[in-house]
């Protein structure tokens, strides 16, 4: 009985958790990512590589973009991590593979999480970077998980 109740609860709540998410598709680099319902777009960049999103009423920023890994994907990841440490971010987690990389860092009371994925052509990437307060981390953990799962090339 308990198992049946848990399964029924999971089936009924899963659609509610998915409601309101929108998909951002980038035509220039050919990637997409799901955007949480409380985030509003700030307008696509002039060069069409991505867009910034802001959470309503909270100091949470989400930046989504694509780029070219001119020196290779591994070098691009390494350079971005160096830039974070030079900006006084203390990297607390990192995981890399030949096709994706993720890391998080903390500075004062702010957290940053960045994800990069190699796109279909093997020479460009898509990325997102979320920056938020440590007080919002419990709320942001499932958001980050969904962002990670949804960032993909449109091959």
C-alpha cells in the first residue's frame, strides 16, 4: 500500500514540477536549454550567441551562451576556470569529460555553477552560468540539475 501511494504521489507531482519551464533555442550555435519559470529573458545578445535571464525578486542570474573553442574544448574549460580563480572564486567542485565540464565555486556569500558542453561540430560549445546567494542554494539545486540535463546541441 505504501509503495502504491509513493508511486501515485510521484506521478501526480512530476507534471507540477515541470510546469512553466520554457525552452531557449539558439539558432547561431544550434543548442537549447530549459529555462525555469521564474526567470525572464533580458534579450538576446547582439551577436546572437546567447541570452541573460534574471529571477524575479531574487539576486539570481543565469547566463546562457555559445562560443568557439579555438584552442580546443579542454583549453577553453581550463581558461574559464583560471578566470574564475583570478576573480577570487574558490572552486569547490569540478568534473570534466571530453564532451562536457561542470564546476561550482563560492566567493563570500555567492555561489556560481557553470556547465559547458561540446556541440555537434566538435569545435564549438554551449554553456550556462548561474550565480546565486548561498541562501538560495536549496531552491537552486533542483534548478541546476534540470539545467545540466537540458543543455544540449540540436544535432
